């Protein structure tokens, strides 16, 4: 039996398509030994996942993913593993971030409306069980028949969610809104305050940029995250192509080793659109071995 794991997944409690129970069942089908539930600013799926995990013998790691704003037009995602998610103060902090997120979603929707796209907050709110995030917004625009003509004109065809996000919703893009919910340091401190391990998610999307089709890495920015106390880096994560994915894995492996941080990995599985790859990575060459979870557990107990 394979001993692979997946340390980055989403459920309906943020922008995933599956319930926690369905997600754990899928993990079982994919022969994964462990998965973490890492919804955006939300831990409501963890208990149900643990319950199903006990039955199906899939180990569940309680986790969360927090978006942070180190400076205007910059965004990091920080994963927190083995957090004491029942802590009341921690839950109040997440609630605050969710409120700021909702205000920001309204602004992004207005920006898209101003740019000529049909989308409205009420429909989106009805679709999202938990937190509204970029893949929801992209999905909603792409699947609105009223946007078909405009999308075809701009993209040549109906884009996937990833393409739409890159053109409109990332820092610097026309519909992007910055929000000052948390700095990277504050998110790391919050995760540490509930006994968690803080990991920089998918650095290849946040601190590497495509310039003339070439990936350019911002090592200074990486070091700025190291300086505020990050414990690990999600090195085993995908970019669009196999070649770029390999470049990212090589680059961040060497940086992570240099700063003596722990290496983690995950698919960022959402279950729809192209925001994340398949659960447990059935594509490209990436697999996350169980030994990575042992490294995290060691760090937790040190
Ligand atoms: Zn993320
Ligand atoms: Zn994610």
C-alpha cells in the first residue's frame, strides 16, 4: 500500500466542491495515508473529516490556510498544521478575517462589473458554503452565459479558472483588491499561538513571477518570510507545466534547506476548476511521501 499523503486540500467550508466526508472518501480511494484539511480561514470541516478518517483509516491533520498581505499588491498564503482549532480566541481571529474577506469580495465583484462582467454577490454567497475566494469568483464569471462573448474575445476561448484568476484577480491585475487583514508575521504568530506549525503555501505562485515566459524568483521576499518565523515551505507544489513545476521544486528545495526549514507538499485540491491539482497528485511527477508528516510531527514535539 502506498504511503503517500496530501497536506493541502479544501472542502465546501471554503472553496472546495466536496464535503469533508466526501473528501476523506476520495483520499481513501486514492490510497492516501493522511490528508490535512486546510480551508481558507475556516476550520469547520475538520471534525467531520476526523470522524470519517477514523472509520476509513485515513489520518487527518487539522489545518488552516490564511491569506496575508505583507505589502500592497503582495499576497502570501500561510498554512497552519496541528493547530488547536478549538481555541476560542483563535476562532474569533478567523471570524474577523472572514468579515474583512467578505467586504473585499464585494469590492472585487464591483470591479468586475465595472469591467463589463456579469456577477453578483448574492449568487456567489449562495454558492459558497464558507469563505468566498478567487476560484469561486472566477468560476462564477466563467459559467455565466452572459460573459461568454466577452471571455471568448479576450481569451480566444472560455478560459479555465486559473487563466481567469491570473488575468484579473492576482495582485496587480485589474479587478484585484488588496485588504489589510493580516501581515505574514501576524498569521505566523497566530498559528504559533495555538501550537501550530506555519508553512508558506505554494511559493511558486506568490514569490515567483512569470516574465517573458520565464520564471523569476524573488529570493529577497522569501527571506522576508523566513525572518518573521516561518517553519516550513510547501515545496512540493505545482505550477502550470511540468517543466516550471520542476524548476520551482528545485529552487525552493535548495532555499528551504539553506534556511533549515521543513519541506511540505500538497495538491491544493479544490475538486473543481483548475485552482488545484488532483488529490494526492496523480499528474506530473509529484508525490508527497509520509516521511514529510513525520518531519512535521518531530518539529511539533520539539
Ligand atoms: Zn493558497
Ligand atoms: Zn489552498
